[in-house]
C-alpha cells in the first residue's frame, strides 16, 4: 500500500508544480512566442486564432489543484486502508489525465498540426516553440514528462498494486 500512497503523493505534487511554473513563466513565454511570430512576418493574432496560449489560465490552475487535492485525499484514504475510492477515481485519472498530459508532452506536434490546417503552414514551429520554451526553467520539461508518466504508468502501477494486495 505504501507504493500506492507514494505514487499518489508524487503525482499530486506534479499537478501542483506544473501549473504554478506555467503561471509564473507563461506570460513571458507568450511574449517570446509573439516576438518570434513577428520575426517570422506574422501577427501575434495567429497564435490566438489557433488556440496557442502559453499562459496558465486560472481555470487550468484550479483544475490542477483540484486533481492534486483529490490525489492527496486518495492517499490519505489508502493510508486508512480505504482503497475503494482509488479503484473508482484512479482509472478516470489514467484516461482523462492521460489525454491531457499527452498533449502537453507532445505540444510541438499539437502546435504543428494546429498550424498545418490553415495558411500558417509556413511558420517555423521549431523556432516558435523554442522561443516559448526557452523562458521556462530547464527542469520544467522533465517535470511535464514526469507528470505524464505518473498519470499514466503510475496510475496503472497503482491499480496493479491494489489488485495484488
């Protein structure tokens, strides 16, 4: 049961850290992306037209905090030997959280696909994303990947651990 609790706490911490870093550095990343898009001869409005926003919205921060709180609550319930809520909620996190965190891990592909569907296919996505990512601390990308792995592989490990205990 300690593996389950540890994985839930670690996952909860990533759901707190990622949006907080995004909130702190997102506006600067947005400005960097807008500067790069101007350098490429486009207007920054093209980013908004394709839903490309590097800031962490209040809603996304709130959702992440709620997920973190839910995972912490599940860990406490597991500590009290009450695994039923984990059996119900962990698969939801695996599926829903897996989709969300996958899009964040593969954000370059998402942006490339979003831009390819319009007259903006000539935008240098690598330069655009590089400008935005440069603003974030170097450990941010590994944190995003860790959250993805904990959400998916970690959730599977939790369910397997519960099944065999």
